[in-house]
C-alpha cells in the first residue's frame, strides 16, 4: 500500500470519532436552542389537528403530545402535598399499581404555619423530585385560595387568611417545584373560597378586595414565582365561569400580569367552546372520561376543529394556546434538564417530617406541661380516633398514595414506648351510635384514672363535611362528641395535653379546662413522629397560626356581614378587605387565638426598634431593625412579624397588615438583629377610583410582634410627597 494511502487511512482513523454522523437535530429538539426558537419551530411543523390535540385532555390526568414529531404527552398529577395514585387510563379508578407509593408531605396549611420560605423551597424541591421520577411534568398545586370562612372544606389545602403570607409561601413552593423542571400549577383562580356549590356559585367581589386580598398570591406566583401554569376555578366570577373568564384570564392574568404559561381548566370546569377559545383557556381538563370519544366531545376538541375548519375560529388564537403549552413542555419534559428524581426516599421522608415539625403550633402551655418529662411517668394514656386515623389518603383530589403514614399513636410509642407504657382509647368514633359513644367516652375516662399523663389526639378529619373537597363543614364545633370527652378528661385532674389534627379552626368550649393545646395540622407520612418530637421536646415548636381561630363563628366576617354561603346562585363578599385579623382588629373582637400566634418552649425578648429614617418618599425605603434575644434555656426559633398601619387614609384601611416576617433560630442567650426593608409597596392600598395602587403621603406606623395580637415594639415615620 503506497504512503499516500497509508496517510489517508491514518487520518480517517484519527478523525473518524470526531466526525459527526448525527443528523442535524431539528431546532425544537435541540436543548441548546432558546425556548422561544424551539416553540416556533415545533409550531411550524404541526398540523391543525395536532395543535388541537394539545389543548384538551385525552385521559384523566393527561393530554396528547405529537408522536409524529417526538413531542411527548403532558402528564399532570394531583395534588399539592404529594402524588395521587395512578388512575386506570380513562377513569377515576385507582390503578392499584405497586410502583406509585410515594411521600405524603404535610398539608399546605401546615407549610404556611412554618412561616419559613426555606420550608417552601424544600417542600417544592423534594416533591418535584418524586414527580420527575414518575415522569410527571406538572404538579397541580399550590392551592392559594384565601381562608374566608372556617367552614370551607378545602382550607387545609391552602395557606391561610393573609395575602402576604400566602404569597411568600406560595412563591417559595413554586420555585422549589420548578427548580427541577417540573411545572407548578397555582390554583384555583379565582375567589374559590368555599366548596358549597363550587361548580356553579357566582362570586361577587369588589375591585379593591380582589386586588388587596384574593389576587396577590396569584400575582406573586406569576411575577415573583414565574409559575408555568395556573388553574382556573370551578366557580363563576361576576357571572362568567372562571375557566374562561375574559376579565380574569385575558385582562388580568395575561394582560396586566404578563403570564406566559398555560391556563389549565379545573377538571370539568369548561362550559362553552367559544368562551374557552376566546377568553384565554389553554388546556381543557375534564371529568367526562371513559373513551376516546368522550375526550373528542370536550369543548376544545372536535367542536373546536369544526369551527376552525369552517373558518369560524382564528388559527392564530389556537397558535397562542399551543405556544404556551409547548413553552411549558420545553421548560419541563423537553428541557433536557429534568432530574431522574427519587420516590419515597429516606431523604424525602425526612423533608416531610421537618416541614411537619416546623408547622406545629403550640397554642397553650400553662405550667409548662409540655414538653412531657418522662421521669415519673409510668403510663401514658392516648385518647382519640385521630391517634390512629390515616389522613393523607383521603380528603378529595389532594389524596396521596403514601408509602406509609406514621399516625400519632405510633409516633408516641416510637418516642416514649421504651420509657413508659403507652395505652390507647378511641374515646370517640366516626360512626358510633349515641350509646356506643357514651361507652367509648366512659372507657376512656375510666382508663384516665390509672394514667400519669393524658395525650388527647382529636380534631377534624378527611371525612365528608370535615376537611374534605367538594362540600363544606356543617358545624364549627368538633364532631363526634369530642367537646364532652375533652372536658371529662380535663376533669380527671391528670396532667394533660390536647393535640388537634385539622386544617380548619373549631370552637373550643373546653379551652380554659386544659393546660396545653397543640395544633398539629395534617402532617403527612411522618405526622406521628413530628407530633411526638414536639410533645417530648426533641423539637421546640416554632409554628405560627396562618389564620385566626375565632371563639365563635359569628366573630368571622363572612358569617357576620359577609354573606356565606350565598343564596345558592351568588355569594357576595360584603366584608370586603376585612378578612380574618383585619376584621377582628376593626371590630375589636378578641379572637380565641390570633393570626400569627404560636408559643415556644423558650422565650424571646425584643429590644429597641430602630428606623433608618423618620421620613421617606415613595421612591425610597426605610430599614427597620430590632434585636431579638432567646432569653430561655432551650434553643428555638421565633417568627418576627412586621405589620404596617396607615394612620390616616382616604379609604378605610385595616388597623394593621402583615408586610414582613423572618424566622430566626437562636441558641439560649443568643441575639439576632432582625432587619426589614419597608418601601412604597408595603404602604400602598388599592384605589378603585384610579384602578391602581396608591401610597398616600402622611404618617405610618410599623409594628413588630410575635403575633398579630402580641406587638412588642412600634415606631412612626412619615411618607412625604416626592421631593
Ligand atoms: C378537582 C380540584 C382540583 C384538582 C382537579 C383534578 O376537582 O378542584 O384542585 O386538581 O380537580 O383532580
């Protein structure tokens, strides 16, 4: 072989591995290309029917992709606190798989009670690793509807009564979820604040109340959380269904707020093809399942194709919907950056437990009954159906197929079983007849006589008319005769602590009879261990209430002047902006436990408040700082809350509004300088006469406290007109 040939063959041998035989990738498949370029390229290759196939469901939790182009289907999952079980393809029947058991995270009301954005980020990141593992590219959460009445069956899925707290916690959750290239879907937009007649009720809410109370969490989700999907609510707003409400979706969400993601209908919330097309719905999900024909009958399926093919619908409008869905896909399943994820791992269970522990609220602790000192305790009596009841697997669409759930009794036995005998009495039952209830109560009271410490575990549950989707509660009282049982146990004179598992507030006729009360929410897979950690002092409680616990239902604005549940057609939010503590402050009503309330096993003192200036203009900001010291003997965390009062305003304003909070962890004797920045936004209110936010010059006060009814320091300053 001559030398030239040898050289040529050597060159080939050296260069071969570097010769790119791969076909040039189409732009839409090239993850190095900008998302918008990929969107346009994919769109340009799709037929009209392929485009319509993207905008409606073709199974219970999914919608078609474009198999011809290698664009995958969209796989959505409920709920906000962990994955719902896989369903049989086109039904609402659990598939009974062995591979979809996962981590149950705490209910979002528990996350809100942590008042800690780091917990929100942890929650979202941990949960989306589970979703990624199961190849889901959208999580149908967080729910951010404001707690307007304690009768709402879904309050456990949301984050309380205050728009600022809800906004901050929702944004942190969304950022956590989307950090793994899984889309969060903030819901339900908007004013879905009751379950009673939820699919038809028309909510009437004035412009100022919308913007100050019910919009902020959605607006923050879009503008601060950069959320990639929003779910329309079932109800109507101002006479038009929210899932295709022109004002909400076009004017506000996509117009004013600049939302570039996907509007998903609540399932079965789409009622009109033309409205759905024209008013901003992008993806129609449904409940009418069972066959491909069923999906083809969806409002944005065959009816949409008919209109397009007759030239009665503008393909450019369809293209906008498809762009939004493709954009979400190129941010998620087709981003090339989704992690492999993990499912029900020890790490995820530990994450769930940490959030549950940080959300538990110590409401009352007279005589430091808690933490329980096991020395001298031979027998612990645990009483209550909620001590053994599984909670994460029910309650509606937020049900989670948890790999396991540690119930409170198990958690208590895990923690104290080697030091004391732990016995259990149900005390009450969900299905007991009156005579059976009497004997259950008697057995518990008899057992109390030989116990050294009583732990009562009660509250609500996920049964219908309790904390459950689709219906509201029918009573503000605890169910199943618990009030009488709690009083009976208290009357024994034994050391006692009551632990309430619920997502809502409730009447407490016994509150003065018991020394200690803990609000434990729905804690997920590790609920029982989290409760035990707090009860026995391994964890110092640091949760704060995300909503007001009213003493009686009439103290709640919606039940005083607000009109709940409406007349069957319409519900008018007559209380306006005065929701929760905004109402009790205005009316001088003393709540049972206030918004932001939560005790610790240690104590915190607040030093002198300092402002960086006594005057500011709306282009400036003031720094507010205050030293906080742990004066107790245990390490602990304090949520330092900042409220603002507008001394004089042209429209009525709340006495105070939450505009900042920081959770600080302090060792005994340690001091932290807690610093807030107060700018124009924190001083503004929404003025409907100018359809915008205004900060009026004049005097303001900042109030720093440990709760909305426990203000430790305040200082005045002036907002001057622009210099
Ligand atoms: C339900 C809920 C919504 C849920 C959806 C799918 O009715 O309102 O929150 O994500 O339908 O189950």
